[in-house]
C-alpha cells in the first residue's frame, strides 16, 4: 500500500513560502534532501523515501507509517494566520480505508511529546474524505472543513486546502468539496 505525493510545477511563484518538486534531491548519509524551489531555503528531508514518476516530474512513494518528510521549523515556514493555501497531487494505490491512518497525512504543523497530533492538519481520512483542521485564534476551539466526496484511489488527484481569514475550504481536482466558517484567524 502506497501513497504517491507529487508537486505540480517546478517554477517558483510569487508569495509561495515553500515548494518541493521532488525532482531536485541530494543524499547526505541516510537522509534524502529535497530542494525548496521557492527560493526561501526551506529544504525538506526524509529517511524512508522511494520515488516514482509523478503527474509532473517525480513523486515520493509513502508506503509505510514511518514515512515522513520534514522541513526545519522556522518562522518563515509558518502558515499565515490570515490566509494560506496548501496543495499537492496524491495517488493512493489502494483504498484509503486499507491504509494506516497516518498514511493520508499531507501536512501537520506539530506533534506533542506524547505523540498525539496537535496543531493544524491537512489529510485524507481512512474514509477517503479530505480534511483541513485548524484551531481558532484562542486555541480553544477546533474547526474542520471536510469534503463531501471521497478522494479517489488508484488515480492522480489534486487536493487543496485554503483559508482566507473567514472560511476554510477543501478542493478535490479543483472542485470545492467542503467549507466551514472560522472568522478571526487561527492559532498557529
């Protein structure tokens, strides 16, 4: 069971904080380093990497629960509390329900020492639904935008999560699939 993750384009674009194409990588010891093509220097690293042909260029094969790609925690890499977009291409080679739940995590901004996920997240749940979750500005209430349709398996799918300062939205192949209101920013 594997999930392939790929970037759609290789050129840097204005306003992009970080972008990894998975085409430009170097190996340092047992770690693969992926260049941040945004020009902001947020290179990503991974130890459990396989690659395959993606929708555009190369894709990563995420075939176990130990797989993760990390970027250094830096102020420049934090999502804006007022607006952001997270997007990627995914291709699951089996149904989402047959995978380890962590296989569908596309973005998470942190884990507690106990291993319990805290902070914002963008993921495909075991039921195949695309989720974007954020804490409000106080950090005491959580908001979830969940797709009404499942992310298809066995094909390339573009997924995106956005926040514009008042509304969280999730898209599958460019079609709005779910939204929820969350005015006032979020607690990053």
